[in-house]
């Protein structure tokens, strides 16, 4: 069994009810007299030479079917990704049978609807080929009128290996190459993923395994009707600036069999707004748009941290003259979004920031990747835990990265509720793409469908063409000669501008579109859509990675307008890894450690970066050393991402040497696809790494940041507020590493900090500070600080700055931390009280497999006693926590 460690948690879960999938052949009459026969459920599955035969759940995929029926064990276990490669190289047939009652069969039109086939398939009904699929991101509707029988109907979906298909397509593309051919060997992946419209990361990625899945990953049903059926509908609030009023555009996409007339009634009861419209339809596919004027004043939808996420029910009622009806409810929200790219005084280039409801908003968040290699394993619980974790860490934005999938509806609905803005990439990443007619055609359909599906969500604030493909051409990732370049630029413009952008502009006028990420935005457009340097910090967004530079050196970071990717790897916790490994794997030089690392030199990079500031773990007990090394990679990652994020937040209102005005930080990456080393802050299974705990602080709405600049200790106050002016004092203390005594305390004058900006509130030469404090040197003391109101209230999280690398500090001793656990009055919340004999740094609590998280973790402990709270996501006890709790601090690992 796949021991997936996502747990049901009532604390996290919303009341979401899902209809059980209907048994095959059960007819449900939906609105408009459409009879629906769900074909979800058990199908038969066969490989190409019939040596493997089993039953398989639809929606689902071959891998999960094989696993559930015991043909294979957990695909994530040890080296199974390699052992099970054969599955994706074979072709598979899904078969089901169903009956259709005569009265249903007698209706005018019958359509087979596949919400999602993964990916390349030929579909036949009762022996007749009814269609083919080549794109997992599309829904396919095949007309089957006249093909249905009363008795047994046999439906077959023959799925071709996507790996074989991609290879054939690439070899057929003889005029010029479309790189990359294959992923780097360290990724142990399959080749030519760019030739098939499928999650690009399923052919392997630098954080994930290669499982080029095959399956029917979304619902299947037959729809039979006499009049018409609704294909989809959209609800898009629009602000009419001329009249300073709102209206909601509702579009109905219909498949009309016979000409009909009727009425459409739209209403938002809470806003006392309703309207009725005539509907007149002729046979064929048709799109009808209606505009509901809102006459009342609305409460706006705001990103998390900036106000409420107000959602209103909109109801759509369609009544045809023949008496058939269609009713639907949708939550809508009112907000505007602008991407502001305009000149900035004393800075070349253009600004790049989001204005929501007229207010500039700093985007704080990270990047989202697929939550599982097998999408049918992604549960609403998993999505809820991840999105709730993002919000708990004060994130207001996530980028749905272009190498995965367009996420399921539930994901976006939850983002609407949580106030998490979505930067939505189209699913193209780190590659060049072919532009043959049929490829463009399938992409056009994909984009049209996805924009229609997602545009009703207020959380989606921007569309972006792809991940890093502008940069791939501009900075020549694939050794393309100068002479050949125009050809590739032409293909780029063809795909992302003339097709994708065109469709987006037609379908959705309410959001900005970017050609790529990173991009220079308007400047890229001026330069023919591929800028000379898409990483230019004066324009657009940037991705920046540098693993060998000392990440404490903030002067090395580009002072970008918007940091949409940056990050550092770490290893997930032992309890996560131990589920897919055995004891011989548990050291850093094992084959397993090398195998799980998909990023060239990744393991070395982590240790080298860690070594710059920490003494690497040197326990003689191999097991202890393994756990400690995991710990040190997480310390390094948390510290590096903190240092970079604080730099960006500090740069929000600064222009230094023409650079700055940073208005967004989306670190790479929020979540994991499996149990392996990666840039994520949340492990596969939902456990928070140290970085995620720290994000809660470095993404706080009001933050104090300490930096050393030319020998001075500078403390900045950063505020996301739009208007509130805070009067603050920076309260600074120097603590000695060797005792619990505060060596000295200082306070700045009261300063009024800028709303929506960064303000210097404290500046002091470090050498003076040390002299003034008497008993302190850079090595023997640490500076801790926070912002307080003049009345003494704490208004920012506590922060600190090392005055020398922890590897050089003097006086830090083994803290001998002991603990006691106590139940709180609150369900599943436990107090953990720590006692230490000496100050401790990076104090890390790990309860192994007990799901949940602490209120703080990875902290500095400068007093003898500290109490934290553990909130469990399932029933647990004081005893279980006590038995599983491991506590590590920096000084414990060497
Ligand atoms: C960026 C991303 C991903 C990748 C990450 C880490 O390039 O877009 O492709 O996983 O960096 O290397």
C-alpha cells in the first residue's frame, strides 16, 4: 500500500459533500431533461499483451489500479520509480459496459463526455471508433447518437504510452529539433515530454520522479437529451469605471439539439439584484451572454491580510418554453486587478506590481507544484491542508507553476475563500514546443476550456504563458545557433502570443496576461516577446537561484521588481523518508540518498551552503548523524530563504542604484510531490519544514528586519498596511550565548513607519554597540529585536541577527533540553514546555508521525523555559507525543 500520510482533519476540513459516483447504468435525470449515465466506477484494465488484467477505478490511473490490486507495491518506495518504468512504456486498455434504457436511448442526441483522459487514446463504443484524445488538460465530448444499444454497450479506451507517443512525435518532427530531447540523467526521467500535452513534470523533474501516468483521470458519463444541455457556464464580475458600478457577466455554453426559447433569470439575493433575459436558441453549439447589473454597494473581495473575502451566491435559473429547467448556484466575488507597469522616478525600467481594488498589494507566497504524481490520489484533504498551511504562514499568493496541471476546481474555490491570489501559468515549462497544426489546435482547445473553467474565480489574478520558456530562448539554454534563433522566436510568438494570448484576451478581459515567467512584461513585448534579458531586475518578474554564494550575503541578491522564484533545497524529515526507505538507506552517501536527489549536485550544494555557517553534524552514531544532517539542511534552507525574502520585503519602497520597488516574493516551492529532497517548505504528507514555520514570521504583516550594512546594524520596519501609520520603537537586546542574561538593551526613538513601505528605524555601528554593551563580542553575543509601540505593545514578530556565523560563536553549549507535555483545554492541542540549561538556537521539535504542527518551531531559546503548543490533526495523547518528540538544537549536532 502507498502509505500516504495525509490525514483527515476535522480542524482543517470544510464541510464538503461529494456525491457518490453513480453505479454504471444508473440513469440520473439532471436539469433540462438531460439523462446522465455516470460511467465512473470499476472498469477492466488490460495491458497490451494481455498478461496483466485487473479491475481499475475510474477516475484513476494505471499505476494506482496496479497498486490497489496488489500487482505492485508503493511506487514511491525506494527505487520503485525505476522498477515500474515498464508501466508507462506499455499501452493499456480500459473497458466498461453499461446499459441504456430504451426511453433514454430514444432521445434525440447522445454524447459521451470524458472530463479528462491521460493522455493519448483511441476510444471505441461497441466496436466503432468514436474519437481520439491527445491532451490531458481538455475535456472531450464525443457524439454517440445511434451507437447506443439497449443491452450491453461496450466502451473501450485504448491508451498509448505517452512516452512512446512523445518519442514518435519528436522523431517525426524532422525539419528542426525542439529541445530538450531528454531531462538531465540525474532526473532519471523520460524524453520528449514537450511533444505531449501532459503534466510536464510527469516525465521527471528536479524535485520529482518520472511517472508518465496513463489513465482516465476525470469523470466519464453519457448525456442523452432531446432539447439542449449546458456545457459550462461562467460568472464574471466586472467593474464599470464609467458608472462606478458593478455588473456580473454570465455566459452559458450550450449544446442545442432543437431550436428552443425560454427565459434566463439571474439573481444575487444578498445584493437585491435580479434580471430576466429572453433566450432564443438555434441548433448547434452556442454561447449566450447576459449581464446582471448590481445596484447595491458591494463588499469587496480582498487578498488575505488586506480585508474580507466576501463571496455572494449568484443563482442562474433557465426555464425553457417546453417546461425544462436548469438551475445553478455559484459564488461570485467583486474585486479588480491591475498589473501596474509604469515608470518609477529615479529608476530605469518599469514598475511591476498588482493593484487589487485600487490598492497596491505585495504578493507574499510560494509556488505550487502537483500534490501527487498520481492525480487521482490528490484528495480534498490534501489540498485543504496545503492551502491552509499557506494561509497560516501569512501567504496571500501562490503561483500554479506551468510544469504541472491546472488544478481541480476545489483548489481554486478554497483559494477564493482563503484570499490566496493565484498566478496561473499555462502548462508549458522549461522547454521549447512544437507548433504543428494539430499541436496548436489541441492547445487552443485546452486554453479555451481552462480559461472558461477558471475565470470565475476571484483568486485567479493573472495568466502567464509558461514557465521560463522566454528565458530558455533568450539565455540560450539549448545551444541554438544565432542563425536558427528567429525560427524559435517565431514558434514562441506563435504559441504564446498569437494563440494562447489571443484566446485569453477574447475569453477574459478582466485579468492581465504575461507571455512567460520570468519576463520583462511590456518590455518583452517591445522586444518582440523575447527580451534580451528576461531576468532584468528593472522589469517584470525574476527567478533567481544561487546555491554556492553565501546566502547570508544579501548584497548578492538582485533587487528585482518581483521575485516569482528563488529558493534552496532541504531534505524532508526522517519520519517522511522512513516510509519509503530501509535502514541501509539512512545515510547521505547511500544509493537511496543519491537516487532521490534529482538536482545535479543538490546534496553537495546543501552541505556546502550549510557549512558556510554551521559545523556539520559529526555524531559517531550513523543514525543520529543522518537525522542531524536532515536537520541542518532544513536550518540552512530556512535561514537562506528568510534572508532573501527579508531582503525583498525591505526593498519594497527602496530604489538603490536604480533597482528596487520589489512587490512580490513567491519562493520556490510550497509543496512536494513525493518524499525527496526539494525546495519545498511543506513535506509530502503535510508536515511543515523549518522554513514553513519561519515563513509565518517573515511574511508577517508588520515585520522588523535586521541587516548588517557596512558595519552598521540597521533595523527596518516593513508594513503591508495601506494607511495605518504606526509609531514604533525598535527594541534591541544583546544576549550572550553563554548565559541567560541580557547583556544590554537599547531602544530607538519613536519613528512613524511608512504604510506600504520599509522604514529604517534603528542604525548603530556594531563595533560601538559592542563596546557600549561591555561584555559582548561578535562571537559571544546575538542581537534580538522587535518593534514595539511607544506604550509597550509588541507589533512585529521577534527577530534576530547573528553578529558572526553560528559556526564561530563562542559560549554556545549543549543546552540539555528536557520537556513535559500537557493537555490544553482545547481539543487536540497540547502544551509542550521546554527547559534548557543554556541558550539554544534553532530549537526544533519533531513528533515524527503524529500529524499536526506547532505554533512556533526552529526558534531561538534565550530563557530557561519556553512553552509551545502542538495542534494535532488527529486524536493523540500526551503519552504518544511524549514518546515521539525529538528535540534538536544547533549545538546538539556537533
Ligand atoms: C525553476 C522552476 C522549476 C524548478 C526550480 C528549481 O526553474 O521553474 O522548473 O524545479 O527552478 O530548480
